[in-house]
C-alpha cells in the first residue's frame, strides 16, 4: 500500500514538472513586441516597425472611438514586411497598435501589443474667406479654421500661378487672419494658405489653398472745407484728398470729377461729402451722381455718400434743411453706400469751432467712422 502511494506521488510530481516545463517553454516562445512608428502624407498613414525574427507575421490595430476599442485592420503574413500604408481621411487623428504572432502547428502565439501611436493626417485644404486691402493699413487675409491644424503658413506672389514665397507663420489654432503690411501700393498680389500638423517631429502639410487676389484699394475723399480740415487733422498721406474750401455742386462737376478721373485706377473707395454750402443744389447733386457712380463702379470702384453733418450757428443753412438734403440723397442716389454721419454725430456728440466746422476731437470721430466702412 505504501508502495502504491509513493508511486502515485512520484507520478504526480513528474507530471507537474513536465507540464510546468511545457508551459514555461510556450511562454518563452511568444514573439517579441514590435516597436511602432509612422508618418503621414495627405490622407495616407505609413506605419513602420522593426523586424521580429521569431515571428510569422504581424497584426495592425486601429482604435475606433465609436466602439471604445481597437479592431484589427490588417494581418500581414510575412515577417519580412516591416511597413504598411493605410488610406484614411484628411484632418483626422488615428491611433494604432501592432503585435507580432508566431504560428506553431495548430496554435498561434501573440506578442503583447505595442504602445499606442497617434498619427495626424494632413489638415484639409484651407479656404480663404476674405481679403480686404487698404493702402493705409495693408492687406487683411482671413481663412476658415481647420480642426486638427497646429498652425498656418501664408504665401504671397505677384503672379497667380507661380513664384509664391512664404511671408509669415501663424502658430496655433486660435488665429485665422493675418495683416500683410509689406505689400507695395499699386501692385496686385495673390495669397495662398496651407495648414500643418506635427507627428513625432515630422511636419505634415495640407494642400495650398486656391489663390486669392488682392488689389490694393485706395481711399479718395471728395469734399469742401470740412474735408479739408480733416485732411489737416489726420495727416494721412495714403488717402487722396480732393477738397477745397467753400465748394459745392459746380466745383464737383467742373473740377473735382476731372481730378478724380485722373486719379482712378479702378480699385478705389470714393467718399463724397458735400452739400453744406449749397443744399439748394440737391436735385443737381442727385442727377450728377446718378450719372457718375455707375461709371465708377464699372471701373471697380465703390462709392460712399456721406451725410452732411449738423451745424450750430451757420447763417446760411439750418439743420432742418440739412436733414431734408440728407433724406433725398439717401433715397435717390443709386449704387452708393450711405454713411449716415448726421445720425452718428447726433448719437456720439459733436462740437463746432465756428458753427460750421468741427473741432479736432469731432473731426477724428468722423474720420474713424468713415474708415470703419472700408477697414
């Protein structure tokens, strides 16, 4: 009986040792975990890893946020293959893992999964939404936000299809505009934008945006002594000033329009601020401006009719007459934008020095108000 017990114990001990040895061998036979890296170009991601000698192949996994888990997207059956390219979408963040596997008869042994690798594909193609060009303040370029972008590059050229040079980088993804103050007056420029992201030190660029043309616009002020005073106060030489003390309709018709035509290139914002000296010429103003404004617009210019501002002690005109003048100009002059200076001054307040002309503070208010239409 003792002999039987000893034999059973010996048999059990040998079995444990034997199977324990087999389990340890199986564990040690698992292939190594590959080290995963990758790059992106456009909407494609290329994954790279080191070759695992004791492996039959590899499995690539992609994390699906909707399911909250990884799914195998590719099984590579050749251990000598150490890269693979997947096609996705632009402006996306993908997360990958990889593991190797070893086929042993009917069994498959897997390595632990690698560390997760996040790869951003190229940002989508930027879209320039607006270009506003002012001779006094430069060119303002605005574009749409791209979700994954880490920054934007701005390019400029004097030709639409070649010769673009990078002029600035806007880092981060919170600013979507750039003011180019280096543009030269009188030249036509073209702008393009591209976005970028970084992957483990590698920069991935989007396509360049479509070219956007920027023609340097010029401001022209046509007016009487009030305009002439504004010229002296603000001292902005980038504005073309066509103004003369005491003038009105006849001067506009016989002199100012000829000077304007000599100055025009087709990219102007033209402000007409007349009438305080001759409100009785309202019908003549309307007739003349309705004849001229279509010509200006055909050349690419924009017209702004500026309401006549209030007076305090002018012996030749009353505010009631000015209001009637303004009402007809607003209603009957076609094709122009209306700058309601009269209402603006009524709300903001004003001071005159002699009943007709404004003090420097009010003049600056008027200037900023008018510039707000084009800046």
